[in-house]
C-alpha cells in the first residue's frame, strides 16, 4: 500500500482546502482509511476516518461540521474537504490506514 497525499497550502482563516490521498494497493471495502494531523509541539491526533464498507465517517469534535471525508473508489482516492478553516487547524496532515502512512501535506491557516 502506498499513500500519496496532496492539496495542502496556505489559506486565510475562514477559507477552504481539499486534501487528496491516492491509496495505491488499498482495498477500500475491507479497511478504514483517514487523516491524522500533527501541529508543531503537539501530539499527532486523528482528524477523520471512514469505513468504506459502510460509509460511516468519524470526526474529532473540533472539526465536526467543518470537515467532510469522502472516498472515490474509482480513483482509489480519499478526500478531506476542510471548510471554515481556523489557525488552530494548522498542521501537517497525514493520510493513513493506521498500518500504512503517507507523507504529510502541510496546511497553514493565517489569522
């Protein structure tokens, strides 16, 4: 399994970004996949996961109502749509199946 994340960038508070993760060799119908993030000086935290078998997403409380995770199985890609971004969302975002980790993509939100 190889996970390749992209879509990070610099955005003003209140703005939006969409992260993408191309999951090569991953079987979407068997395992969960999602996103962690790590801000400078902080521990890595789970942001959102989706079990593609039943489509049920999970979100950390701080992003509920602002972030949406989705999967396009035809493209082997998982997305994280991030709206109403806040400076505290600034972090390196990782795509992961928990067994496999991609390289991070940096999200920076300016105030």
